[in-house]
């Protein structure tokens, strides 16, 4: 099923090397701080598993699919990507979602 408009929500799943967890968290938080300043981003959360602190999820909420593409062109994304590349225990993966509720008009 293709994206049909409205917000695009991307969950990025990351497994980090145990000895790099704090570095990854710091680099990801810095990327998130810059990302939420982008006009096309509604939310950008960095969350860590309680059960396995080496597992993170980045929850990225874009106003449009084009905003997701624009994010990948920013300097802060490139810095994050290059900084964390060797911190990962395995390649990151992602899932794309579209919102059902709340409707887009309620999100700012």
C-alpha cells in the first residue's frame, strides 16, 4: 500500500554495540534537536528499550513524504549518519506508517 497523503511516520530500528550506547544516544539526541527545527518535521523522538538498552527506535513524523527526503539532505543528518555508522551492531532498518488517529488536523 502506497502512502496516500498526510503525515508520514517512520520508525527506524537500531541495534547499537554495547560499548557505544551512550555515544549513540548523544549523537542521536543532537540530530533530533536539529531535526525538529526543520519545517517539515512534526516530531523526532529518540527512544531506548528498557529491556535491552542497546536497542533504539527513532520515531520520525514528517508533514509530507517530501519532508522526509529533504531531511536526508541536511548537514545534521549527514553528520549523524557518518558519526554513528560504526556504532551499530547490525544495519538499521525502518518501517513507514501513515496515521489513522489522531487525524492530521490535530497534529501541529
